[in-house]
C-alpha cells in the first residue's frame, strides 16, 4: 500500500471511493435518493479534480491510499469552516473502502493530511461506531458539538 499526494488522473478513483464509501457507510442514515443519484459520481469527480488542481484549494491537503494501482482510500483536510480560531485544521474527508478496513490505510491517510499537535476538528456520523472508535484511537474526543445535514446526525470530535 502507498499513501501519497493525489495526481489529476486519480480523480475518478477518488470519486469512486467517495461514492462507494458513502453507499457502504450511510445506507439507512442518508436518503437512498442521495446515495443512488446517477449524477453523484460525476459530481464527485469534478470535486476531486478541483481539490487536486485548482489553486483555490492550496490551503487544503489531500491524500490517496493505493494498493495494486487501485485507489482504496482518500483524505482531505483544510481550514475549518465556521469555527475559525478554535481549531487550525478540519478533517473533511477520510474514507477507506470496506475491503481495505483494517489495512492501516486510515491511519496513514489521517497522518498525511493532519499533524497530531495541531488543533483539529471533524464531524463524524452518528451512528458510525467503527469511525468513532478509529478517531478516539487517533486522539480525538467528542466535545458536545452536533449538527444534522441531509438528515444525517453528525457529532464533532476534536484533537489538540
């Protein structure tokens, strides 16, 4: 397995991981119409193409995990939205395909886009016990923050 900065040609694979991870993780928590939207993959490809190459994303860090030339995991962090000053970084995306869970890809991706000594926050779905346990093991703790987006309940976790 290799974790590295993404290249423009990684965008389709990153989008596939993004969409499949949502479908694997959020089925029953997010409306099927969102998860099964025929344009979901196309929009994610456009998102990752911008995140990789558009200068407006220069303050963000992204990473891919690959195994046998297949993108199996993705991560993205950047300046926090709305809570500027409380944290220096926000983890926006960290997904690993189900067949690669337990491979160490998640920890390597997290390390690639954050530093343990930099105050960082993230939103994690509730319920999502696997992700919550991973983040606790990585030094994050719940701080009481809660939001609902597209019907999905998310809890805030912070580190540092």
